[in-house]
């Protein structure tokens, strides 16, 4: 479940945690419940990274448009 601190995650922090989640899922050895929780956390982190990338793209597009 997301909380307020998830909104404060930098792109780099979200990406690093996502990498860790993927490694843990790939390694196996977790219960079904743990795997589901990791999957859900990974989905949240992936969305957060996507939001950062979309925001960066919008800023770049705006900067290019200002130069025109």
C-alpha cells in the first residue's frame, strides 16, 4: 500500500528499490504472500519511475519549445 513517503521517492531511489524487488522475486524462496507483496511494491515503484520519466520529458519538451 502506497504512503506519503512513496511520493517523496527520487527516481534513483525508486529505481534501486525496484531492482532489489526484481532480484528478490527472481531468486525465489519467498512465500506466495511475500511474492505478491513484492510484486505490488514493484508495480508501485515502476509507476513512480514512469511518473519521473514523464515529468522529465515534459520539462525537456517545454525547454525545447521555449527555444523555438
